[in-house]
C-alpha cells in the first residue's frame, strides 16, 4: 500500500491523491496581448474620425520612451498637424486644494452643454516621484469622465519637466486633429510648470483662494504676470465677502504690473465651482479675450512665438538626449565628474572634453 494512512484501520489524517498543477498563466493571454499594429496612416485616419480608442493609443505612443514608438508617434503627429490648431487652448493653474478638479469638471460640463468637445490634459512632472499622478485622474472629474465629448488624460509621468511638457504639447495636436475644439492644460501652481503651460496655451487662468496669503505668493512667483484671468474660487457661504475682498486686492495688485503685450487687461472674477455660480461669466471673459486678441493679431502672434519656442525646445531635448545616451559619453561621464569633484579638472575643461569627445564620436560614425 502506497500510504499506510489510507488503511481503513488507520486513525490519523488521510492523504488524498494529488492533482496535477494547473497553469498559473492564462494560456490565452498571449493572443490577447497582440494588439493590432496600425500604420501611421491608419492611426491618423481613425484619429480624424474622432476614434477615442485609437487617439488614446496614439497618445500612449507619444508618451512612450521606446525609440520605435517615438518614431511612429512623430509620423502620426506630422500627419495630424494640418488638421490641428483650431482649438482654444486654456491653461489652468492653482495650488493643490484651490479647486482645480472641481472647477474643471464644472467648466467642462458648461462647455459640453454648449456643444463643445473638450480635452483635459495635464503637466505634472512630480507625478513620477509621488507614484501616481495627482492630476488628470478621472475620478476627480466625475461628471466629465462620463461624457463622450470629453477626453481626460493624466499627465505623462516620465522625465524632466521639459520632456513632460513636450509630450503634452504633442498630445494637443492629436486631440485637435480628433476634433476637440477646447483643450484644458492643468498644472499644479507650485513649481516651474506654469511657464511650460504658458508656452502652449492661448489663455492662462489662475485659480486663487481668498484669505490664504496666496495672493502675495502669486505675485512673488510671477505667476500673476502670466495670468490672463484670475478667478477666486469658493465664493460661497461665509466666504463671499472674503472672496470679494481678495478680488479687489488682486485688481489693485494687477495695476502694478506693466501692461501686457496682448493689450488685454487681466480680469479678476469670483465664482464657486462647487455651487456652480459665476461659471458663465468666466467663459464670457475667455470668449472676449479670444475675440480681442484675434482682432488685434496677438492670438496668432503668440501661437507663432510658441511654435518657435517648441522648435528650440525640441532641438535642445534631442541634442541632450543624443549626448547623454552616447556610449562614449556614458562611459566617461562618471570618471570626469569625479575629476571635477577632486579638483583635478575645472568644470569648463571637463565639459569641453566631454563635448569634444561626443563630436568626435559623431564624425567617426558618419
Ligand atoms: P485641486 O486640488 O485644486 O484639484 O482641488 P479640488 O477640486 O480637489 O478641491 C479641493 C477641495 O475644495 C475639495 O474638498 C472641494 O470639495 C472643495 N471645493 C472646490 N471648489 C469649491 C467651491 O467652489 N466651494 C467650496 N466651498 N468648496 C470647494
């Protein structure tokens, strides 16, 4: 007998015959993972038709760090460019807790009810560090995320601010080609990301709160100078007087700044995102700005300036990337850095050596 315990007279535990191992991996998984490979033209064709699934996939390519994905993404972007540029791009910033998500949800619904198609993008370079984006998370915009005419995309998470911003800039092109006529670019008002957002939007909206001392912080950081509109949120309940007072303070402060190049004088409004009060006025202000700057030509002038800015950003990014990923540079960088730290080499001589070596490598590989 194989197991004495299986004898009827045995009083202890019985041991049953085992079963063979079941596979731990779904055998069909591989098949499902093989997503259809589209050609750039197929991507573009579907994007132009407003196919959100394909648009999302194309955005994923834009965000990918893989070389072949980037190549494909660039081809798609180039083919989409002639169909882009027709949206109104609005930057929205404010410190965490200012009410960005609540407001974007309400602003977005206001636009969608008006027949618009809205894309909500974000620039949040901190998201990689904090593991999981604090921006663009669909659950924060409950009403909007259920709308067919809204496309919500969290911030690209990889890399430097410049890299993250460039990806968002490229995503705008794809969204516009897909027929989104309004684009929001959201950012947290705590760092340098405002400048990046400012360089890709037509109108820059600053959300502020009354009585938190943020008024002055805004002035210090120069964010106020970038704002085309300052809106003071949570003007509801006991907070209405405080919000009105803050609005008056902002209006006064704005007078201290030199006039904006656009010829537009930034407006200050109060509203309540939560109670949906004062939203139409905000949209009237933006409409007025767009009309005003289209009439005096600033709108197009700014877009040209932005296009130029992104060309140089792109050149800088590419050069940097090529430099730091060059195998010869990679192999020498650490040692050279050590020499600088040990005072064996000056920073400038070290930099020149590395760059000369890089250029040398390039000419060798020709
Ligand atoms: P975010 O961090 O800038 O995205 O801010 P949220 O939209 O998450 O809002 C932060 C908090 O402020 C939440 O608890 C909201 O419910 C609240 N809040 C947002 N808008 C308003 C408003 O208009 N009035 C009031 N009383 N509370 C608001």
